[in-house]
C-alpha cells in the first residue's frame, strides 16, 4: 500500500513537470522554446498551425541565449524542445556538439530571407536554422542636443570636440570592446576570420592585426587621447556609464543596440535612431550582425513537423505580425520596404545598418576571440600599449587558445 501511494505521488509530480513536457513526443505534439516575452508574437501563427495540421503546440518561454545550455541537459533526458531559439553565434557550437539538426529547405522559400541572415544560420555549407530576427548596433541621438545625426564620422568627431569644449559630451561609444569597435575595424579592412574558397570561415586566418585593423584602432584612439570620451566608460562598467550619461541628457549620441530603445524612452529622452556614420575612407561601418533563428533539436521525435512549424511561423505574413507585437525585425525581403518597417525610424535604421553588417562568426573558435581582442583594444585605445603590439599579441593569444581548445575540430 505504501509503495502504491509513493508511486502515485511520484506520478502526480511527473504530471506537473516532466510528464507535461514528454507527452508531446508520444502523441505528435510539439514543444517550442520561445524567447522571454516573445511568445505573444507567434500566438496567432501557432493557432493557425495547430488548425492546419491538427496538432498541439506547447510554447514555453526561456532566455534565448541560455536555451542551448538547457538543451544539453533536457535533450538527453527526453524533456527538451522540438524547436528552440538560438543566437546565431551559438549555431556552430550546437552543431559540433550534435544538438541541432540540419534543415532541408526549398530554395525558393530560403530566398525569401536576406542572404546575411541565411548565412548566419549556416555552418560549413549546411543550414541549421530559419532566421527569425536581426539586430545590430546603430547610433541613437538626443534630438534636443543634436537635431540631425551626422552622416560622416569625422563630422561627429568634430561635433564631439565642440561639446567637450562646452563641458558636455557628443558621441559616446564602448570602443574598448570588439563588439562595438568591430564596425570601424571591418570598415577599414580588418576582420576576425578569413574565408576559404568554399565560403566557410578560415579560423587560421585572423585579420585583427592587419594594416586596416591597426589604422582603425588608431582612428578610434583619438576619441580617448583627445578627451572626447570620459575615462569612466572604459572597462566592465562602461556600458552602464554611457547609458547614464545619455539618459541624464549629458551626451548627445551613443552607439548601442535595439535593447536600449525602450529604456531610453522610459527615461524621457527625445531620441532619434540612425545608421552608423560613414568612415573617413568612404566605407560604411560593418558592424556585427546578430541573428536569432529557430532550430530543430536533434532529440526531437517530430523533426519533420518541427521544421514545418518554423517554416510556417516565418512566412512573410506571420513575420509581419511578430514584428508588430514584439518589435523584432524580421530578415524577410518582402518586409524590408513594407511601410510598417520603412516608416518606423528605429526599425528602418536597424534594417539599413543590418545591410552593411556582417554576421558574427558562428564557429566555436569565436569564443576564443572576445577576451584577447577586448584586452588589446583597452590597452591600445587608452595608450597603455602601442596599438600594433597590442593587436599582434591578441592574435597570438587567439591562435594559441584555438590550437589548445579546438584541435579536435580541425
């Protein structure tokens, strides 16, 4: 009797947790992990998909950047999702670890998305995700302090010097970090990894210390050397310092991403958004492009249905509804000139800059780049070390870490 009671208690517990998630595998249901506060964007599409295919779709919200970690545990345990959302820079690692499945998609359907977004979901020539949304950094400016955003970086620098002379700040940017500085580096000829003849990334070819990269860092160094940037925006707390100065209306412009739009609005800043300014060489800043995509778990028992689902919810009509409800910009060609996006200043600026951006490398070796690159930038822009020497040391360290930690991938 006690054993039966214990069994009943265990089964009741499972019914509230584990069993609720594993049941979908047995009866044809799909479990979808969506990003936090984004499930409302696909709610209508989910209902339409359920009606069309006579299936049940359960949607759970989970921070998209952490879903791959959860899948490593939940997948083998049989409680993982069929569909999940990943930032594209995690795709390579997920593939190498056998966590997501290759997708075979009709060429015409795939052509409905922008090429950079599709490239970001591709690893070694194979597709592993359908692009959901794109983001990249842009320039946000206070319209009360700077009525029109300068289109040239040199003009923005001159304006910033004038502001400092008046005890204020013009542009502020986290140029001591590669994520924010990369647009300048790439626009002047630097790069993280080169490309092989088949278009895949060559992780043995690192272009962060070539002539273009050195020129780029020397260019942004003058913002620090000339006192245009305050010392407080260097280091781990720099981003918060930049946000504070902008929301306190002490800075006219900042380089940031769409994640800052709502906080700036809540702070009461009368702000505008523009693509990043053109560099002195006439090139656009080639910022990192971030792409969120829907992928299918290798542990899914319903892979074919799961792929149909992510193709369905990413149709132009469904992507448009998702944009209206979440503000996430879909990389769907048919929507780029849609008045809904075209007439929205924030979305238009991100969409334009995304056209100049380059997908952040999604290979596992990219994780070895961040720390050495950031260290070199901090040393270089602040004048603590010669720029060329700092960058060359970074490349040496990156190569060493790749050789140590990723030899099995070669």
